[in-house]
């Protein structure tokens, strides 16, 4: 029997310790003859697999046999070819045929086995309330105007056929844990058992062993559910969610959805799932939402404390305070942290470099894929420009501004530029950078730059609260007061 390389390696280790074959055999529980064979073996180079091509006299007739057996599938069972009948027909209809019956017998048996495997059905599994399946599918979504390839996580409950969906730009452990957690919080409970495929995001399968990622181990311990992984190439073991992945793609992602952010889109997805679960079960003639109540009653309660679906990495910044994650994606921290090692919190949607106190230095949307990216936190850049306004004309921020804002800022002296940048930063922290920059542009276009701070703040509040083009709400009808205050007619009663 061929031994594993771990066993052979152990034989060689003990051989180097001057142990004899019988001593090694007792130590590792192997036959002494086998031990002696590997002690004498010198060449352990990998051998290229070779398949010896054998020519059979039956080769010219194999296609005919397969055609006969294929045609048999349309006939009654008792009117199909036996192995003897195949042999007799070949002898009668093919004058040059000179193969033996055992050769035909073996080949017919092989073809029948292959046909049986290709038609082999699956046992319908019994799923209990509170048990769930999860899997990722692939789709395209327009996120903030950008066409993006996404992975969507489907969590289904086979007992009720209910399903819930969350969308991410990647399929990492952070995405898996965040998606599961969002679904658990939405449904108000935790499945007793979760069935996954071969641990792509939760870990890695090595032989018969599944090694979970540290994040998923923490996640499972925090929520307290049991996890089961399918056997390799056994998608039928979680057939409910496999079908749901296709159903979700056809019904939720056609036409191509568009959303300002995936976080907002995920909120909409959960509402869409709730509406979809109002339909009747395909077999039980009962609304899915009613059947799901059985799942809900069987679930574990949500844990008392929240879970952070993230990991932490120690990364070195360059001279500009930037760091690289996943080998291709560059993010900014702050020039104050140039050439330093910092801790970075990596989540499903957000990347945050942290200062010594654990507070975010900057905040970025997480990037995925093989294309190199360079993401900038504009608030961090504003801090740098306020400290060094002379860098304005060569900054990346200036190139992102409209021509009106750019020309106005270029004409300011150093003090005025610093004041304008500080105003943009203050408004960005209150309303967001887009609102701050739009407000500044509106102030300039409307030629109200004389009182730029007050006018810009007023416009920003209007944009954030009502929208710039929202019509004024009509006030009360004042004609009643006009009538009441009309002067009495002269002349008396």
C-alpha cells in the first residue's frame, strides 16, 4: 500500500537518527519491509502522471454499442439489449468483428454504469425549522454611477422557502460575516444550523478537514450556531439556496439595479425579500411568511452584544501617509502618519486606519478586484491643505472641483484660501463633502461671495434639508385676516 508523504518523511527523519527498520516500524506502526523499502529509496522526485494508451479491437465498435444502449433508454426495460444480445448482433451484423464475449461484456457494463451515474437522482433531504443554507452568487450593480461586479449572499430557510439577500463588492470572510449578521438582525434571530458550501469564505477545505478563518470562528462563537459544510462537488446538499441564487438573480437584479451605495441597496433588498415572502409556497399552498414563523420560533436569540465583522492589520505607510491593502488597493491615512506602522480596520464595506487611541484617521469605501486603485479621504486632504495652503494648485482635490470653484479659490490669497478650505471642511463634517462643494459652487455662481461663509452655510442647510430646487411650501390663506381687518363702512346703523 502506498504511504503518505508524511509517513515517508517520518521514516527518513528516524533513519537520520540512526534507527533501524524494526525500530522505525515499531515507532510509527508500519510493516518493517515497507520501512526498509523507503529507507533504501533515494529518488523522491515527483513523477508526471502518464496514461498508457491501449488499443482495443473493440474500439471501432464502441460508438455502435453506445448508440444501441442510448436508444434502449426509450424502450421498455425488458426490451433492451442484454450483454449477450449486443455480442450476438455485432457478430451477425459486422462481418469483420472478432472480439470475445468477455471484452464486449466489460464494455457494456462500463457504459451502463456511466449512464446510471449521469441519471442518478438525489435524495430529498428533510429540513427542520430554524435550519438555514447560505451561498454567494454573482451579479452586476450600478453603485453611485459606476458599473460594478458584485457578489450577493443568499440565506435561505428550506423548511419555509424564505430567503434573504445582501450584496457586496467581494466574497471575503468580512463580507460573509457582515451579510449573515445583517440577515440575523433583520429576522430577529439566529439559525440553529447553517449549511455552507466548501468553505470558500468561511475557511478552506484541505482533504477532509475544513479550517475556518479566525474571523468566522469568532463569528460562529459569538452567535452560537452550528455550521455544516457540504461535501466537495455536492451542491445538491444545499439545493434550496442553489435554486434561490438563480431566482434572486432573475427577479432582483433584472433590470440592472442602481443605488447610491451598497449599504442603501442592502436595506432595499431586505424589504424586497419581505415582500417576496408573502407569496405562497410552491408545494405547501401556504404563504412563505407564515411558514417562516416556524423557522423564527426555532431560532436562537440574538446575542446581547454587537459583533464587529472586521479584521485588523498592521501596515506600513509611505512618505505620503498611504498604505496598500490586498496587494493592489492604496488608501490614505494622513501625512502625519507618513513612514509609520499603523493599525487598519478592514470591514466588508469600509477601510479605516486607526490612530494610537483606536479612533479612525480616515474612512474609505473598500475596493475589490485585480485593478489597482488609489482611494483618497478628502477630509484628511483638507486638513493637510489647511496646514499647507500653498499646495492647493497641485493638489488632487483642486482637479476634482468645478471650474467656478477652482477659479475662485485660485484667486484667493493664502489667508483667504485657508479660510475657504476650513469652511469646506466644517460643512463637510456636518453635511458631507458633496453638499459642501455644491454649496460653495452655488454661492459663487449666484455672486454672493462677499459673505461667502454665511451664504454657503445657508445654501448647504437648504440642500441638506429640502433640496436646492424644492419649491416653497404654501403658507396659510391670509385673506380671512384681511376681511376681518377691513375698516367698517361709514354712515352708522
